[in-house]
């Protein structure tokens, strides 16, 4: 993946680059309707009062950087409204955004999202399998963060790779509570002094799940709070394009080195499971029009109980019922509904084959 420039409406889009500057100003300079997905990890506004120490009196490396300090909730809300406005302008009509936060800020950001016109799809609880303990023992251990998944507006139809997420979850439907470890060990980036390069570096596993579930290969993913580049590194591995915005030079330097050392997976490995609902629609009548099945030809229920004849208009007739492959299958079985594509078969060389094979043949031709 190269630092290429993609043209959107005659305006260059800086792909696979880390842009320096204020995220609002940089996003305002990007072309409208140009980005497929935004992943945002904004300042949490932790409102820390003094230093935090462990029971052995050692200091906790907490988030006390200047970029996480705001004078008041009002100032933080104004900042949230401004960057969310800029982000929404550059999202494509079917684009979406993920915003992650803690109890300190996520509810305020969620209200700003809705006020800006975004449409919330889900909130996801990232439950940390190895959270930092609560050293003071004055409240519950903070073992989760919240992500909001929202579309540009209520009419948007965002990418959702349902089958791919189901496959990631051992064939079980992906839920809205994700148990993943925090970033530590070899994944935790260090500066020249051996300290954390960034206090809130997110684990690549979290971004992997987000990007597999809500983007496709070649999509443009923008991160307005790029930090040490987790979004960019995972995007590069998965064959997505990224745009990073980061105003802190130290973070940009770490992210640049990290992404340079990251390798994209091979194209065959990037293919993911897809839902049949997302595949092109093929009317049963097309099989008749193309001579793949002929009027008068018999179809056989794959359970062996019933037969029906194909008619010239792509309907079936079986016993005393007429209608679509779905309607006739349901009537013959006395069922409220029936998926005719998986219910009916045709005979070929003495074997009964599902008519769905013919549909898949047409789909393969359409995508070739």
C-alpha cells in the first residue's frame, strides 16, 4: 500500500498518510462525502485531580497529558460538536463512525452525535479481560469502555459484514459485548526512555474486529485522533486505505515507524465470509429465461416429499397450488413460509441438485 492520492470529485484525497495539525481544520480541508468509515478515539476528559499511586506508593502512569485537559464540560462539549460536525461532512452517504470512550465522556459524546444528525446503530461494550485494578479501593474496577457505532443519518446503509463477524465468533452471531485484552506486552509501544509511547494505545484486536465488520477491502478509513497509529496499522494489514490526523509530533513519529514496519496480508487472505442477503438478487424467472430450467420441467423437494412443474413465467404449479418457488413450497408443506432456493432441486444425470446452484452460477457471472 503506497502513499497514493485518490481523486474525489476532482480533489485529491491523501491516502495512507499521517496528516499534521488540528483534526477539525484538517477534516474541513478534505473533500465532502469522501470517507467510508471514521474510527475516533477522542480525548476522554478524565478530570484527574492530582497524581494516582499504587498501594506500594509507586506512581501510576495515568492520562494527564495536556491534550486531555479541558477547562469545563461546556468547553469539551463544544470541542465534541465541532469535530463531529467536521467528521460528518466528509463521510459518504452510507458512511459510518465508531467512537470509543469511557464513562467520563461517552455519554456527552453520544448526545453530541445525535444532535449532529448521526443515527446510532449499536453501542458496544469492550470488556477488558485484564483491566487495571482500582488502586484506591473507593469504587468499582473500571473494566470496560463503550463504543458507539453510528451512521451518517437515518437513511444510510452502512457496510455490515454479518457473516464475517459470525465466523470470527466461532459461527455464533456476534454480540455487542466484546471481551478483549488491553494493549500490553510486545504490542505496547515504548518511547526512547522505555515508557509507554501513548497512554491510551488501543489493542489491534479491537480495530481488527471493527474494520472486518464495517469496512471492505479498498475502503477509506479516517482516524482524527491517530495517536500511535493502531487504526492505520490494522487498516494496512487488512487492505484498507487510511488517513490519520495527529497534531503531536512524537506520536506521528512512532506511528510512522510502526506503519512502515507493517505488512499487508495477501489478497486471498483478505476475503471474508459474506451474507447471501448482500449478494445480487436473482429472480427464479431468470433461470427459465436463460434455459437453465425449461417450462414443464419438474422440480423435486429436497426432502423427497413433493414435486412441482416449472411454468413459462417463472412460477410453479404443484397439486392445486400455483405461485412462486417460495409460495408453492410453503403451501405443499403447510408452512407459513419457505425458502424455495433451498427447498427445490432439479434432476441432472440422475442426481437431484439444489436450484440454488444455478443461482450461484449467475451470481458468479455477474461478479466476474
